[in-house]
C-alpha cells in the first residue's frame, strides 16, 4: 500500500502515494476508475515518489477496534500541516 512506484495502472489501485498524488494533481481520486490516466501522468508519478507512508505502532495496536490515520503535508518551504 505504500508503493511509490508501481508497474501497471492496476497497481495504482493499491498505492496510497498514487491515490494522494492523484487527489492533489487532479482534485479527486476514484479508486474504482480505470487508473491508466494516473499511471501515464508524469505529474502524478513524480508526486507519488514524494509521498511517504509510515506506520504508527500505536495505531496498529489499536486495530481493528480503531482505524486511525494521520496525514502530514510538508510544503517545499518546509512548513507542515
């Protein structure tokens, strides 16, 4: 799920970095749509390589009772939100 590079358009369905990159570049992401356009889009591919997924052990321990996530966006200037 954390793959920044995938070998096929089908692989983008299982990649959080591709989903995030598609959302940012195209303003939306449909996980069941044909992902050929995202796979072929150099802007989505480049951004997906800069999206990192890391585990939070406390979140993993809480699963399945709680399904937590935390998203941090770091801008080019270094600020984060």
